[in-house]
């Protein structure tokens, strides 16, 4: 049994209880060393075979998995395995080899960053849609940045794009976004050395030009956190209407 475990965005305590138990029980762990905090491996028992996949290619990973497939094996990915994790190709290999697997979800960086910055992505009257994507660079994106940003009432979280923030700025201007549209960057969300940079699409680039590593870009009017209409769930007038309807039934 191969267990894919989402390690969370950085803080070792943000792994799920189920993920923690999988690590405690594991005989073999293959982890993404460049992104997964080493402290997470403290959950492993003495004698566990632990290998870093940072310098491996797919063939190396497949050979390692096949070698230890009959053991209690954890494939430890950063964040959640459903986003930017290459899990799909590994699962295809497991299916071809008839190797059983299980996926244990984790907290992705977009949610870790929002928690660190005390943000809600869905603000009544402003945005009820979250778009998670990346700005196209050397890695192609089937959805153009223009098409993504044309959804002007959405909240955006861009992964793997910090070196392309100038392209985000230029495209936003081309589509008519104002210079004061909020744009924030969270560097190493939930890690001990995390930093949050607040700005606008006009000035954020100069604030984060030094960042070369892991960072998440958040963009959109939702960052102001100011609703333009009341929530139907908690607003007094809607509560009273709901109470009246309940009494009449």
C-alpha cells in the first residue's frame, strides 16, 4: 500500500491527524525534500527508510516505489497532493503495476496563506469565486492569463509565479484593472520565516523583487475584505425573515 500524504504548506503541525498516523506507521518514506519541512519526519519511527526525491526523476521515483511497494510506504508531498504535485503520473504508474494506494489530503498553500494574512476569499458582493492557477512562463498554461483575469469579480491565488509578477501587472493593466487593485504576496506561507507583503498591482513588484523561492500571489478586490452586501446567513434582516417564516410553518 502506497499512501500519498499531503504535508501541508509548511508548518509541521498543519499535517492532518491521519497523515501523522501514516508517518508514524510507515516503514518507508519518500518525501519532497525541497519543500517539505524536515521536522515532519520526526513522526517516523526509528529504522524507517527515508529518502529525498528532490534529485530524482520519474524513473528513479518509480523504481524506488516498486522496490518497496510491499512495505508500508508513504509518499510525502507538500501542501495537498491534488495541486502541482505530479501525483497523477505516479498514480498512473501504480495502476499499471497493480499497486494499491490511498490519498490523504493536506492543507494547500492558498489556504495557509489566507490564514496567515487573516483573509477570506469569498466576500459578499465582491467575490464568490476562487481561481487557483499560475502565470504562464516556461511551463505552458492552457488557460491564458488574459482569460483568467477577465473574471474580474473573482479572487485569485497564483502558485509558482513570483518571478512573473511583472507579467501579471502588465496583463491586469491591459484588461482595465486600476493601479490600486490590491495584490499581496505571502512568502513561505506558515513557515517560521514566513513574510506577508501587502500592496497594489502598481507597487507590489518592487516589494517582492528579492524573492526567488516559494511564494503565493493573491490578487483582487477581495483583499480589501469589505463586503458590498450583507450575508444572508447572519445579517439581522435575513435572520428575522427566516424566523418569521419558521413561525408561520
